[in-house]
């Protein structure tokens, strides 16, 4: 049996997190979070309108409250504005870019499932 390949595992997990479910209108989104700044740095998701995978770099963030009001609140500031970092035809290439960004900037992943009707 081959040794466990953490790189392959991580790449595959990121790829599969960038999903689109046409029947239910669900979109998988991956954020890369800067734990020191406590905010999103990059956001990736499938774009149903054109069938591509988009990675955006955050440029502005919501204010992070001093205390979380609800257990479901995220413990980092969400991006409210961004610029395009890259567009990809397949999730594996987008995942590779996410992995490179995470390594380069020491970022942590966060996965969210959105309804297609929500702002992507």
C-alpha cells in the first residue's frame, strides 16, 4: 500500500469543495482566511453563469464585532469587496491555485455552501 499523500488529499478536498449542484442550486465556496488579521483573504467558487471557477482577492471587509452574537457566526471578517485573482475552467486548477496561495500567505481554509440565489 502506498504512503498517504497529504498533498493529493488536500488538493482533492479543495477541488471537491468547489462544487455546483444544479438540482438544488447549491454552490461550494472556499475562503482562505488570514488567522492573524482575522479576515478572508481569497474567496473561490463556481460561477454558474459562465461555468468557470473564480478566485477573488478580498480588498475590503465588514467590521468584526468584539463578541460573536451567535454560535453560527464566523470568527473572521467577511470580504465585502474584491478583485479578480483568476478564472479557471476546471476545479483542480483552481484548487492548485488556492493551495499555492495558502502556502504563500500562510492562510487557512473555510468552506461554505451557498444557494445559487445568494450573491456569489
